[in-house]
């Protein structure tokens, strides 16, 4: 069968750099760090006392108080960015068939704060099982997609993908496939996460995954730097409206970019560590290029997973050199996690947006916080250190890898008629 073309017609973002897409892009373009001491709880006894939190978020700006209390923060974030994206795409009931509009979302953890609070309340009580009646629907990861569909009446495919830090990219690829197969006309996709909690910080500390640079939070996320010591936990959400190309043209929608294809793979190696030779990363990028039917030399920019961990950064760089050969030294590479921190299941959503906007603006956002070269990396690789670089970006590839060895890549291209 002939596959349909899929384009991006709307964006929404709530990030540690800004609470709208324009604020987010401005922060990326100017190399701003979103890291700061944690405000959501007293972190003074934790090994890591900082994170990339959303700034100035007030639920009552978006929801009435009673409604907000029925939703975990990750679901609130999902609804906020979905609204920005739906408005940006100018989706109206007159221009769409609600039966053919879906929501495919991603979240690696879901309602962690809700789960933590309910368990603490029970443990501190007298043993009588008193639980919030909204405990389960607040906690479950799939409720984010459900809430978006309920709000807008979207009756198409509806579910949430869970693949750790690859969750949002998996959601985007699923949405892409449902549209190109003709199952839906429009899908709201993306991801949200709100894991800056005692359990979130404590759990990742126990894994020794987080940076402990408490004396300088804003420089703690330093991908590809010799002194990197772990990632910085972030929170937030990103939404992307995917639409069948002819459907978008027929309703006069603006188009940001086209999705050419994507890939998936597994490391099949370790529950948290990447394959040391980058085998899973290598395979996923090869799979994405094959699905997109493009040559490695056509890629201009890679938004890498680049978490700022000692092992992960090395394996991803090795994979890029293997897949792209000499072209690896001609393209731009950058890790926007150096600014946003790691949004876990939402990372793929905001990084896809960064890739799309790099194409739109012909500007590659930087990898900030580079201070010391690491001999583990080929000096010929252009990691776009410390300052954004202007260049023509026609094709961008975005990588996301998750605990459990889940790898997902997606490729965007400027629209060609």
C-alpha cells in the first residue's frame, strides 16, 4: 500500500527554560541553563539538591482548583502543552473529523508524586486504609492521553507508551505510523513527566545516575565534558500535532516540518547501562535512516540523547561515527539536555520540538557547559559547544534511549512539495 505523508502542524512546550514554545526556543538559542536548587521539597539531606524544575507554574492559571486536585502534575503538564499545540495548529471542530483524531502520549513514570503521597499518608496513619478516590486515575500513566481526549472529544486511537526515557519518541513514532497507514488524520502526540520528588531524586541517587554538583547546579549537566558526573533531573512536557499532509493542506494549516521516518532497537545488554560499543544506538539510527529512505549524508543535525553520563555519552558518539562515517564530522551534534536537564519520558517530545525548530530557524542549539575536552571523543566531532551555530538545517535526527535498553530515533525534514 502507498503510505501517506505526515507533517507537523502544531507545537506546545512547558519546560525548565520557559512555559511556551517561544520561551523554550529562546532559552535554547541563548544557551540558558534551567538548573537550580530544588523548590518542590526540602532536598538538604539528599546527595543531589538541584534539578531542572518548571518555573512559575500556577495550576490555577489553567484549571479550577477542584479540577487540578484530581490530576497529578504530569497530567496537568500534558493538558497545558496539548492546549498550546491544538491552538497553534488551529484545530477546530469544523476542520476535523473527531473520530479520526487521536492522542498517543508518552510518560516513563506517570503519577509518581501521587503514588508517593498516598503511600506516605497510609504509612503515617493508624493502619486504616484511607486513600484518595482519585489515587488510581491520578497515578496511571495512560490517564494523560485520556484526559486530553476527553477535553477535546478526540475519539481516534488513544493510549500511552512507556519505554522509560524513549517514551515520548515512541509515542511520536506510533502516531506517525497510525497516520501514514491511514488509520487517523490527526494525532496529538508528545510526552510529560513530573518526577522531581523525594522518591524521584532519591531513587536516581541510589542508582548513582545524577550529578551531585550541588555547588554549581547551572553547570552540572555537561554532556561530552571530561568532568561530567551524571544527568540532571528535569520535568515538563511537549506536544506535537501530527497530521496527514493532504489533510493539512486542505484545511490551510501551517506546516513546520515533515516526519520522514523513525527507528527502534534494543540494546539487549543491561537494565541501566548502555551497550559499551553503542550497538543499540547504532542500530536505531540505521533503522531510522532506512525507514526515512535517506542517506546518512543528508542529515545536518543530530539532537543526541547526550545525558551527561560517563558511559552513555561515549557509546552514543561511537555509534554516530560508525553510522555516519566521514559525514559525522560535517554535521552538527548537540545535547539540549545540557540546558533542560533530562525530562525522562518527556525528553523525546521537547527534543523533537528542538529539532523541528532548528530546521525552521536554521539554527543549531548548543551543548552548554563544556569546559574540558575528553580524549574519549574524536575532536573532529562538532558538538556545538557552548554557543548556538547558524547553518542550513534541512534534515534533523533526534535520539532517545531509555533504561532497559530501549532506543528510538525520529527524523524530520523541511517540507518539500
